[in-house]
């Protein structure tokens, strides 16, 4: 992926931190999902007092894209930290990884974990979920 695209994704993900609704944990997460055709869908985490209905930034981005007819994805960028202060890489939770398995090629889908434009790393879905269960397992 081109450096300019990565930087754009990091900027978009960071902007989502403002919209994050985290009155309980104060742990803000922003994400941006890139389709194979180059469109971006953003997301932030949205907490709930009952905790279980809380939705992660990654799933918010996926569900926005899917609800608009998208089903082919190339990459996602994730940023996050306590009170929106980015100090470490934030990896997707297990539920988000499973959603990615439903719609993404685990060997090609890229996950960008970023702190800023200078500090980021790119891993594949297969690296972060080596024995993932997806649609191919059902055929």
C-alpha cells in the first residue's frame, strides 16, 4: 500500500477519536476501513452502560460500509488510547477479528496499527488470527 494512502488512513482514524462515546472507560478508538475500490468508511467506539451492547470502532466502520452495499475490503487502520492519547498500538478484539474473517481474505487484508504517521505497523488478518474460522470453513 502506498505511503500516502497509509497517512490518509491514519489521519482519518485519528479524527474519529472526537466522535468516540466512552463515558465509562474513557478509552477512545478510531478506525477507517478501505474498500477494494478505494472508498473509506470511518468508525469510532460507542460504549453502553450495559457493556455488552458496546460497539468497537472497527465494527462500526464495517457495518457502515456493509449497510451501504460494500463487501470487498483491502485494509483497516486502528488508533486508540485512554482519553484519546495515542501511546501504543491498539489491536482489534476477537469479535472484530471474526467480523473481518467474514468479509476479508485473511492472507491479503491489511491491518494498520498506528500511533501517528511515523509510528505504525502493518499486519495481515492471518497473522493476527492464524486459525480463523470463516465462510470457507462451511463449504
